């Protein structure tokens, strides 16, 4: 099976309270940048053939050096991101279409992932690719731990309580057949429609397309606030111990 990945890594990260010029993707976890962990997972995923990254212009040189240093052979292009996340994804899609036109290689699926989610596992990527090809779309999600309530018309008060058993917190990588994702973004570009994730665009422009749920564990966090770095270190340590244990069991 053939698939490409788009990594959105151009977020400003205002909630991280970083100094000007800093990037949350370059903060270190376990001695390596956040984006290193993300790219390692996609490099190891058997289902991924090429990776396209959209990042801040000032980070392009850093990621190019990282590609060379760590031998990330699947990175096809590193380009400047757009004003919004969706613009960054569109820039990568435009590049993918040019890549297809040049090589004649059409991916069966395209995954879109947040560069600030460093703990996605390679086998989870492979699962999502497989399910995306089978169902046309697949999105990872976790069950919420807290009760969720609407805000009332008066924003100082709560409205109704939502049924938690019917709710999921959506994550990335979100996978789609290449045609579905490309066309959804082209429609959105034409209509100047913006959504919080790629699945919302597919829901809007292809309402007949069912999106398969891939239930994910709670490790696939997005680095968003300073507190997340401490949580990420704990998750990294736990994942390392699990990998070491599995390695010993195989031997």
C-alpha cells in the first residue's frame, strides 16, 4: 500500500508562552526535539512512502539539518506554512499534486498529522493508513475523561450536559483517500471555508463519506501548554520502558 503524510509544524504556539523566535516543535523531550519524535514514527511506519512538512520559514534550515543528521529518508519536501493551519495543509497538497504529476505515483491515502504530537506510534500510523484505504477516511480519537457541558445563551452559566458516551476527542493523524482529501481542500479554498481539522472539511463537502473511528490511547497528546512538557517526559519514559520490555521478551 502507498501513502503520503503531511506534517503541520508551523504553529506559533502562543499558549506555550515561548520567547519570540522559539518553536514548540523544537523543545526537547527525552533529549530530542518534539518534531524528531514525530518524524521518527513516520520514518519507521512501513505504510508511509513520503513525508511533506509545512513549517515556519526560519525552521526550514533546522529541519533540513535534522533530516540529514538522523537519516529521515522519507522526507520529500520541507516548505513554508501558510497563515492558518489549513493554508499549510493546502500548500503541501499543492506540492503533492505536482509530485504526482512529475512521478506518476498516486498515493492511495494521505495522512495529516500535527508536528506537536510526538508520541504517535509507527504501528498506529500503519493501522490508520489501512483503515483509510478500506473505509475512505479514518480519524483517531479518545474517550473524554471529564463531563462536557454546553455554555448557555448567557455565557456566565452552563447549559445542558452532553452524553459523554457519545463523545470523542479527535486527534491526528487523520487519514483519507488522496482524492477525498485533495478535493475537500480545493472546495474549501474555493469557498474560503476554514475548519478546525481536515475531517470537518470532508464532513462538509463529502457528507456521504463515513469516517472510521480509530480509538487511541491517551499517549498521543499535543504539546500545547508549558504543563504538557512535563506530561510528555513522563509519557516518553513510559513508552521507552514498554519498548525495552517488548524487546527483551522477543529475545
